[in-house]
C-alpha cells in the first residue's frame, strides 16, 4: 500500500450494555476527586517519567520480583530453550523483496546475527535450498564498531539503479530513527552523504541529490501527536536549517509526510504530500515542479494502493460522491487514469472491487502489468489478479481456506511472492506469475510443533447487541468437552487490524503441544470484514468491541471448551486495553491475563507520546461528551478493591516511544495499592515490538507461557462465588 490515511502501521468496573453505550453522552463521569479523574488525583504520575530515577528504581524492583518468580519456576528453562530454538532457527523462510534488477533482498536474524544482516541474492539462488547470500550491511558489526544498540528499521533505495539508499537505524527499537545514506555498490556509508538525526518521520528520494523529508526540525515543527508537521526539500550539501519548506500542516494533525508515485520503470509520475488530519482522515496534495501544492479530490478516508499501467488504484473507507457525480460505497476499490484525473478531477473512475458484507480486502499490490489483491471471505483468503482497463479478474491457483498474503512484486515482469499459512499449516511461500495465473512453491517451513490430531474450528458468539462474532479455536481433536481445558483467548479489536489465521511455532510448541487450547476472536474494531466492521466500534461505540470479546469468552464456557479457572486472555497495545476492559468488567470469566505494552489510562492517553494520534479511534478526553464514554471503560480508573481479579502479568518496554510505558507501570502500581498480586516486567530496550533482539524476544515469550502454565495448567484455585 503506497499511502493510507490511517497510521496503523505505527500502531492499538461494571460492564456496560450496548444500550447504555448508545446513550453515551449521558453516561455519568466519576465524581470530583475520584481516583485519577485529574492529575491531582493520580498518585502515580511520577511513573510516567520514563527514565526518572524513582521510576526506574520501581521498575528494577518489580523486574527483580517478577523475574524471580517466573524464571524460578522449574518449567521456565525448558520453555525458554524451546522459544530460543524457534526464534533463532535458521530454517525460517527468508522474507524476499524484489529489487528492480530482479535480485532479491532480505533482512535476516539468527543466533549468530541477533541484530541482523541486510543481504542479497539472485532469484534463481533464492529458490535453492541453500541460497548464496551476499551481505550488504551487518547490523551486529556496525553496532559493535560504533558502540550503539542499533535496530534495523529498513532502507529505501533510489530508483531505477537502486545503488544509493537511505538506511533507517533505531536506538534500541524506538520508532524514531537516524537516517544515513548508504552506497550498495561499495557497501559503505557515503562520506558526507545525507544524514538525518534521530527523529520520527520519513525521507523520500526525488533524485540523487534531492530528498523530501519530514522530521523534527525543532520547536513548533511537530504535531500534538509528536510526529512531523512540516515537509522540506533537502539538497545535497545543505544542512537541515537550509532545507526549503514545501508544506506545513496544522499542530492538531497527526502527521505530514511526502512520497512519490513512480511507474514500473522508476520514473516519477506524481509527487504527493499526505496530510494526516486524524488517524483515519487525511488530505493528499500534489506537489508541482514549481513548488506549488494542490489538494486532490479524494475522500478524507481513503488509501492510495497502487499505480499500475497508468491507473491509480484507491480504496474508499467511506461513502463518497466523486466530482464526476459517481457514488462510491465504503470499502470500494476504484481506479482512475492518473494523467487524465490530474488534469480533470471530474474524470469518471472505474469500479475494481466492491466487497460483500462478510468480505474484506486485506492486501493490494501491483506487478509491472497487473493488480494483485488478497480478498477474504469470512476470514479465509484467496488471491485475485485484475487486468487494468476492464478490471476483469482471475483467481491464482493456491490452497483454499487459509491465510494468504501478497508479498513483494516485481516491476520488471509480473511475478509476485505470495505467502500461505494456517494455524496448523506451516508457512509456504509461492512465486506466482500474475500474467500466466500460475504459482509454484519456492519455500516451505518444516513443522515446528507436533500437530498430529489437532483441528481448527470456527464458531460464532452472539454479542450484547446481537451481532455474530466469529472466532477460531485450535485444539487437540480428542479434548474433553467438560470445561477442563487450559484455554488462551487472544484479541486486539482496533485500528482496522485483522487477526487472520497464521502459523505460530511458539504458540504451537509452548502451548498447543502441551494440551492448551488457542482461541482468536475476530471482534469489531478489527478489519476482518472491511472498514464498516472497524467503524462499528469507534469512539462512542468502543464498548461494542469489549462486549464482543466478552461474548467469545462466555461462548467458550457455554460450549464446555473451558471454564473460568482455565481461561486466560492475552493482547498487546490496543489489545492491552482490551485485556484491561476484560479485567475490570468481567473478571469472573478469567483466571489469567497477559497484558502486553498496553494502553490503560484512557483519560491521559492523548497526552503521552503518540497518543494524540489515536483520538480518531477513541475520542478526546478533553471534550466532556467524549470523556464520558471513555471514562466509562478506562481500565485504570475502573480498578477497584474487592473484585475477583486474577494475578495478571503486565509487561512493557522503556524504549517504547509509541505506547508510553507509564500505562503499564501505573496499572501495576494501582493493582498493588488495592491489594492484588501482580507480575510486572519492563524490558529496558525493544520499542513497541518489545524485543530489540531475538534473545530478548525468546525470554519474553518464555515468561508469558510460564505465567500461563502456572495460572491455567496447574491445579486451579476454586472459582469465585
């Protein structure tokens, strides 16, 4: 996807009925002076000082306790070794990326290269069992040489030669990156080349001596969300202070960035500015050769997906009447002849796809001549090839009832990589010829766990408002239906992010093999059925997603798959908010909760790091009407004494510069203050993904499954009355 108004890639007491949420403006707020209803009533604000001496002493104390408990469990070491073996395995499929010359790039991490290698090979060699890789850049060696904790964040190379690249390096895994110019021919950083200091933002090639950059240029250059507000043109040899401003957004915007639309030969057809007005709404401006910008006639909620044979492909995330007078529906994929449309915005568009009620477009890419789309029906995927012009389609010959992902596509011809996987089906990588409609397996993973006798079933739960919520259950076929099965329920439920069937070696080895049941809830707020499924749980309707998740938990118990003493939940980021809502609204349903890098204090989320950018998802706590519906479910404020909360495991990362670690810290501190046992762990590196390197990732996974073993597989305590 070339551009999206959503920034989801950066990216999430008493249960309320859906009827109550429908009248959210009248939902009562906390009484004046109630816990954490204001800064003055929050005794744990000091835990928001990320590197504060007192806060870090608190973190160290809690890490010592939690690691002592979990690493001291006799099962931890075996789980840790299994996790290490999996994450450091060398028989993973190396993710391929086409270069314009037909070669293949890959970024690789293993036990010897924990920070990773940027490497390259030929397409023919890639197809072999043991490709002959050539190292382009060794991040471990670079980190050692420079005394830095570098984490790879990708590179962009200047078309069509792609010898000059901009390498993005993060200190410890933060979203903010340092950008440095790199010469692929000599495999060295360019002396006196482009170098941009650490900042969130982007840098885009225009030509060998020109970049468009959106960075932190100093006071007044960032939005209230902490992202760049200004795009500048930087010429070779200039300092940042000498760069020329080409576009300035508003402080209330989420972010502003620039990018180019290039044809299959690498020639720029349009230079565009994306102004993210909110997380889901934006404007696209055309930057002319004279430096003048012109706002393009696109819906506020839309994404530019591809440019193929002169056709601009766009997805609409709202009903929209175009300047041509055509009416388009939410979720439509449409196309214009780019040159004609830029000359005349009233040029009619063509309909490419109109998904059905239980369908969703999960991926769009383009080869030199074709549009390639991953289209899902009831959370099962197929890949279709569309012919620009009449937009006729054909389906690629791939396995059915699985998850498919459209990967890197060639701009020299019509080949494209497609991944195929299922909960019990190890990932396979196909190389498809979109012109011929053929596909062949080029890589496949060996099984990483013993799935003998295991099955996958799909059920539906009925939410509070009657909506059918699908969910998958992965389990051993002979499991007893008596409520005794240790069950882990996973959810996310936000930002139009879909939870699709996938092969997880760690879930399989550390949970399923040991008799656990794994459940994935496809609640509203996600994108499993397109934009409408997501929008149904936005802002004042956020409680619907919480009720969906709770309905799945209730359905699992009603089917005797599990019971409260054997049911645990897990989720991260927005999913961490999900877990907090479950904990505070329906603790009677669960006996464990893994709360990963969570949002938790929803009355202050907009004041912490990137939080302001998510007000389009949740609402604005500074607006009384919106504060009412947020306060009704905000877990931090809803925690109270005398509830059947299980001991939870909360973890976060000091270096997370997206979701503030203060959310997790304050949640743990409040629980302890109320007298509840809690396990808290904070990784001092790792960013929002919570793992700066593979070893730390393996440790986190082992800690989680040790906790789940203790809570759900050991003899449980009696269920609460």
